[in-house]
């Protein structure tokens, strides 16, 4: 099947849920349906703006109560955390498909396996503490007495945390809750994941086929590398499974204008009219695989938060702006919570974009984000070739007041 690049874009965006208007009032069912549609949401707690996994539903649904997402993930039994793309929210029915990944899990931080091998008694004790006491944070565990409990790794930080994470990665533990400070509470997996999913076994190759089908449904159309990246599957593992899916008719082969490699098309995929107006998280599935972003949108994107400030081209926390079926601009955003302002530190429109159309549309979207985040105003800086026009448009548009009744109960 031959597809123009414009058709491929519309297929990809429709598959991600951008083919429909935002609901007036977002419910917990809307959130559940959105996550299932895109198969997973990558977790990221960088709080420059708001943690990324809250941004992804907003981009598709508009304003909602963030507590609804927490309730859905940690209180419904329908979703759980798992290593998938990276650390991710996945439906619990995906748990059996990731069993082979748990069996092959490589412990983090790298090299910590040596500690696990040398200290099996402490490793077993951590699991027993959770079994007997219920869901625990890392700081509620007894310290390891044999050496320092401090780890240099910024994310793991302590021996108890790293041991909990090793049990989590291998499937003995699951995440029962997140605290207000984002700390995890770990519990036995069988007490978190419903029994029908926890006990179900799926062999490795069938799991890979099913994960690739999920990726194809979420992408609509993609190359082998695109689909493999969705669940961070090695391409060498994905290719034979994709051949099998083609042979069975579960996927179709397609050729996309300008793409060197063949693509795989999900049977439900259809090009749709896209009238989106959305800022996208740096970890949104639409843009997280940068080669695909370049192929689909001609948009060269790099997340620069870990780049030294003087070497950044765009800024620390830059979000692409989707208008219709094109990425037409990018903005460097920051929540100034003390002053209750949303700071637009820089704004750039893409070559070929209509500046006169982009500026008011982006001002409206930034205004809606500010209101959702509980910020009273938007302040636009001077960096970027769109900054002046955006400042004028934003100055005529104070943040829209969001009625709590309109963002879900």
C-alpha cells in the first residue's frame, strides 16, 4: 500500500487520539481510554513545567484533575507501573506480555548485581519486610549494615531503594502508590496486579508479537525501528515477529513517500482529518523516537535539559507545538509557581509555518495550560523568532479560567 507523507502523518496522529475534539469534561474513563489507545505513558518526574505523564493526557483531552490520573493508576487495578518504553504506566493486561522482560531484567544501577550476589540475606530481608509489613517506601526499610547505604547514582540514591528496584524490575514487587513527594510505595506484585493477569503466562515470541501489534495500533504506521522502539525491543528481535505478523494478516506492508524503509500498517489505521492544537511533552509517543519525528514532520528535535546551559540551542524544557497535522513551533516553558506565572522563555516557529496563524493558536494553548496548572498569568520572553508575535497574542488573552466542574470529578 502506498501512502503520501501527509497521509502517514494523519494516520499517525489519529492513532494517537488527535482525530477528535477534546471533551468538555474529562472523566476517569476518558483517561483510561486514552492510555489504552496509546498502550503506555512514559513516566518522568522532571517538574520544570509539570511531570510529563500528566502532560500526555492533557495534549489529547485538555484540562483535567491530575488527581484523577493518580486514582486511575494506583487505585483502580486497571493500570500499573512497569519498565516498558522506559519506566511507564501500562494497562495491567499488558503485565503477562512483559514477563519475559522481567525474566531478562538487567538490574540498575549498572553493576549493582554484584551487591545482590554478595548479600542475598539482605536482599531476601527486603522482600520479607514488604511481605509482612505491607507497602513500603525505601526510607522505611532497615538499612544495610555491611557498608555505606549511600549510592552515587542520582536516581537510586540508596541501597534499600536499589534493592527494591531490583525486585520491582524482576517482578516480585509492584508499585502500590506514589506519595505527594513522588516517592514509590512497593508491595508484592500479586497484591497489586489482579490475579487474572498476574498468573497468566504468555511465551516470549507471542508476547513480542502482541507488543508489536500494540505499538502498530498506537503508531498507525511505522518502520520496524519505530515499532520496536515503542516497547524498547531490539530491532533484531522485532523483525522476525513482524514478518510473522505480515504473514498472518495482522499487519500490512506499506510504502511511505520519502521513507527509505518499508513500513507496517495496522489494519485499523485510517488517515483522518486532524484539527489538533496541542503542546507535546518531550516524552510524548508522537515525538519520543526522534528519527520518526524527522521522517513524519521534518522536525529536528532534541531534549536539552541535560545539555549545559551555554550549549543549548533552544532551551531546557522545550515542547513542540502541533497545529493541524504539522509541528509548527516549539516553546521553552517553565512554571514559576512562586509568582504564579507560566514563563515562555523562548518561542520559535518552523520554516514554512504561517506565523500569523501560529501565534494566536499557540497563545490560546499556552493560556489553557497556565489555567490548568493553577497559574494566574503568562509571561513571554524575548528569545526566538516567534516571541514578539506570541507576546502580542498572549497579551490580548489572559489565562482562561478553568471551572473545576469542567475538568472531571
